[in-house]
């Protein structure tokens, strides 16, 4: 795959400075279109709308929740309905998945009909006086709102109020793997047994079917009936518009939820609503300060009213509360005939975040709503959760898994079980300790959630809808065939392992004199190096030199889905025909078999031979250690490569090696400055020597160069017998980064190595690429696709083809324009790549290996991960049912004939 000589001495560096890059964005007109009265959904994102207005953008908000006090640049349109219907919580509690889904969709359609038929809404939709640069919507029960992007010819940002559910995952092309990603409404977390995975799979398939054939047709009817405007007839299908949303902001965070893979166009911003706590009202402050035994805050949010609960359940809460030494602040307005315990203070509303921030709060009794969990985790308060419906069970289940709370099942709750849970959490210091750990993890982010949300909103504005964030195009990665690649991998793995025989390296491995807090390795062709993490009892960070390949994807538990993520060895893109997908699947499975049964056993043998240190006998298996790598830093970036889903523990840091250009040597500076027609830089990197090329290929280069008006700088030491063109300057080594940074460089002729492409993109230089092997063809296909260069295959390289390509790229300004756009996209990052790499390395050190960056799929074998066992079970079940039906039919038919 990749030659070991391509390992980059400058790839992984360290720096002690972390800084966010600030990029100015012009004031934009932004439409927020969230008409349905879903209060908790809206309030979770309202701080974003307010912050955008504070930063100078004109924000028009179509919603059911206008501001109490107007603010500059923020315009409310609405409400269109008097009040959202308040349901008795017990109606919701007793619903199963099917009835819950039916209610959700029925209610969404009814509310949509009511709101969209409102006169003020009709006027807004039919008016042509408004113009917007960006549209922000929520698609939950209102997918039709995506049509506003077409109406205003503007990019669309989707706001997801919780962890993505199946249908949203589908529109965003985010893997929703049923083997370890739980449905948000099922009573299970990520660590599922066979029955739970079966249930999760069936539920997911049912949702997909209902969504496609029952629900979406209704949404289309609403859209076509109410969202009619000039030109609506040319509107793309609803599915097409949902597929082309520019960005999705998700109100979730892996630290308090599920670690799952996302594409670059899906950003977690959970906790945006969290603010610095304000001063409490005097009566609350007095109660909290004076509570010698501490305070318990008890709130079931805005939907669950304690008065709606069965009397025996309410009595359980009150009986347990009155036995406690702590004071209790309870969000509740009791009926007149209810006698309250003396240690309770009740109220219809409390400043929850400000109360939870008080140091005297010992426990939070909650229903498990997402905002409540975020506030609790942020303020490090242990939890007793009594979930009722929706995602509440999943939220509390995760709390229990992470060790800072207890779940009490409402249906099974007795006075004894509730009391035991409360007393255990209050008395066991472990719950508070884990809450503190969770708080540290939640707060430890490179950017605050609100700042991150604003950054990505403005990113979409700056980059014309940011099409590259939703691009699945993956190019041919190597020219060699699959078996040659496997053979090369085997050869180089053996070659590299011979280095372990060096006496100084053997002494280092066996010595007990060293101690390390962190181990950084590169696992490509040397997976056995992960054992150093065990030797030094330290977390391991893996350094990946390029886009992850199939086996690395497996160890990192990244989806390498054969239907659209092509194998890097077989030369196909993600736009695969049936035959391509079949080939991709077979090759992917072959690679996994070779990896599991041939390659990894070889690595184990080498590990056992060369890594025999004190205590090595207790070492986990190689597979387990690879599975438990804390973090992977990957030399890739979606602007110059592939857009594919990653877990939180895989960070793109492509471009770390790019530094501020240094002054050029005087001879080079004078040579470039004096070139009245500009300069072409020609370099094939450190591996490819032009002298080794066939004469006819070399002559093609020299003959074309001799006819150019531009001066040419070539990385090459030619034989003395070769007569160089008059306009050529050669050198055995040249400061490539500093040369490309010069404004007089007009073109870069390259082999397509990753670092070369990154530098060309960074400095906005058009490219002509002649790839030879490894990822070079893939890199150049990406360049050609994005319009800032031309690819010439080595086999097709002639004097004519090379000359035509150079002339086209030099004379056509489109290539330069596209290279500048690509440069802007590449530079537009919330943190510099090197700062980001340092931040995440230190993050792993601060957070004891950061185990929560990994997904629950880590405990699944291949058959479980790909649901082979579930598929086999469903197949056998289908066969058995079909056989029983057949036998029953035959039996009945026989009886009829006999009669």
C-alpha cells in the first residue's frame, strides 16, 4: 500500500500553544423556520439564534415561541397557535413503540395543517419581498420545512434536538448501525445483547419502512398543499432536498450520550443552552445556604406533572422525601388536599441550571430529559432518574452506565426501591466522584458548544453551502491490484520488523528504567507496537499517515460500509454499480479474512518475539489492545480528501506540517522574483527520481518545458550528459513549502503525494499531477474533481498530453479560481491542525485515556457488528414460518380433498 520510505519525519510534531482561528464573516440574513410548538426542541437552539443576532446577523425566527424582550437584529414571526397541547403523561407512558410513533406522526401532521393554514403563515410563504442567505430548520415531524431552502435559493442547516434517529441518519448518510447504535426510544443503551440487537434491528427496519411508504407521503402532501410560491413547480423531490442539507447541528455530546460515527457535516453542539449561573432569588439562596445536610432538587421538567401520576406513585415520592435529612426543592404545584412534608419547598418554576450550580446540591431527581442531563453533567450532580417516555430511558441508562446515577423503573417502582436508590446515591461517594469526572469530560472541549455552533453556521455562509461536507466521492487509491498490494504489505511488514533486532531497541523494550504517561505509535505494518501501551501502563494514541484503510477502520470501529466506502486497493469510487459493490464487498471481506487469519497472527508472532518485557505474560491479545487505542490522529482533511464518518476518537489533523513560510535562499528568491511570466515548480517528492524514468518520458517533460515562457524549478539532479532547457533551475533538495508560498508561482507539477497536495491547496496553487502508486492517484482524482488541476496517468503521458495539460492549466483562470476556493475551504478550520492534534493528545492525558471516545461496538465480534447473527436468525425464522404455513396449507387441502 504505502512504502515505508513515505513515512514522514515531520508529520507528527508537538507544540504548546492552542488557539482558535477567527475568520470574519459578513452579516447575513438568516431565516429560522421552526413553526411547530415543540418547546424543548426550540429552547435548546434559541441561544444560537440570539448569539447570531449579537454577532451582527439579521435573524428572522418563524416559531411558536417569540422572545419576551426584543433584541437587536432578531425578528419574531408568530406564534401561529395559541398553546401546545398539554398531555397527561400517563397517556405517553403506556404507549409502546408503534403507538408512540403513530401519535408522533399524527400529531406532527395535525399541527402542521393548523399552523401552515394560518393566514399570517400564508402571507409569509407567498411573499416575494424577503431574501435570505441561509435557512435553519428542524425536521422532526416537519420535514417539509426543507422546502424553504428552495424558495429562498439558500443553503439549509438542520437542527436535531437529540441524538439522530433512524430516518434522520438516512437523510444525512450517517451510519445508523443497528448492532451498537440504539434507537433513541427503545429501553436499551449501546451494550446490547442478542435479543436487544434483534429488537433494535427490527425496530429500525420498521421505522425505515413506515417512514418511506406511509409518513413521507403525508409530509409531501403538506408541502405541496401549503408551501407554494413562485417557481415551486420546479422544486426537487422532498427526499432529494433532505439529502442535500448542508449541515446538521445535533443537540448531543458523546461524553453524555453514545459515541457514534458522524460525517464532517454533522456537528455535536449539546450544551449550547448552558450559561454562567445567575444569582438565585433571595428565598432560594437562603434555603440552599442554610441546608446543613445539603439539598435535593426534584424536577420532572415541563411535560410531566406530578398531579397526573397515580396516587400510589405520588405517595411513594412524598413518603421517601419526608424521611430524608436533606431539604428538597420540588418543581410542583400540589393540589389543595395534599399535605407536604416539612422539608419540602415547592414551586411552579425554578431556575434549574442556577440551582444545580450551587455547591450545596447533593442530588438531582429527574425524568431524564436531555437538557436536564446536560445541566447535571455540567454541574457534577449525581442523579436518580425516573424516565417516562421518548429518549429519557436511554439518557438515564447511559447515566447509570457511566456511574453517576441510578435508574428507577417507573412501572416497577416501590417505596423501598426508590428509597434505596436515593440513599445509595447520597451515601456512596463513588457517585459524586464519577459525576465530577463526567463534568470534567463534558467541559473539556476545544470550543464551547455555542461558539462551535456559530462557527459552523458561519462556515456554511462563507463557503457557499459547504458542498464538500456532504460529498461521498472517494477516488481510486492505488494503481496496483489487490494481491500485489497484499504482497507488498507482507514484505514491508517483515522488513520493518527486522529493525527490532537492533541491540539498542531490544535493550529499550526490555528495560524497566523508563516510565511514560502516553505512548504514540503508528500501527501501519507494525501493529505490534501497540504493546508498548501495556508495557508502560499508558494510554495509546495511534498516528495514521493517511485516510484509514479497511483493517484500521475495523480496529477503530469506523464504518467501512462496502456499499459506498470503496476499498483503497481496487480502483473504484463510491458511485458503484452492482458489480462494483459486489467486488468491493468481496475484496473487503477477503481483506478482513487475510487480516484475521494470516496477517495478525504474523504480527502476534513478532510481538511475542520482540516485546518480551517484565509482565508481558499478562498482556491482552493484540486485537484487544488495538481495539482499545484511546485516540487516532489522521493525516487527512475532507477538503483535500474524502468525506466519511468518524467516531469522536478519530481526529483529522491533515496539514500539521505546514508552517509559516521562511525566507528563501537568495538565489531562489532572485530567480522567482525575476520571472516576468511566473514560475512553475516541478517535484516528484523524495522517492521518484526522474533519472530512473524511461528516456521517452523524461524527454516529454524536458521538451515541453523548453517551450514555456515560465521559469521552471525542478527537484532533480540530472546526469551531466543531459542538456537542460535554458529556463530550468534544478536542485537535489528545495524548500517546497516556502517556494509554493511565493505569489509568483503559477503551477505545481507533482506526483500527487499527500503532503504535496496539502501544501498546494493551502497556498492556492493549480496542480498537474502524474501519480505513480499508493494514494497518489486518489489524491489527484480529488484535485481534478474539485477543478484546480489536471491528472495525467503515467501510461498516457506523452509530450502532447503533458503539453496540452500545462497550457490549459496555465492559461485557463478557472483553475486558479478553484484553487483559491479550495485554499479558503482548507484554511477555514476552528483550530489549526497542529493545535488540534496537541489539544487531543493532552485531552487523552487529562482524561485518563478518554475511554468514552470509543463506541460500544468495541465489544462486538465481526458477526455481531455486521449483524450476521441477526440476519441468519431472521432468515431461519422466515424459513420456519414459511414451512409451517406450507405444511398447514397442505394439511388443510388434504382434509378438503378427503371431505
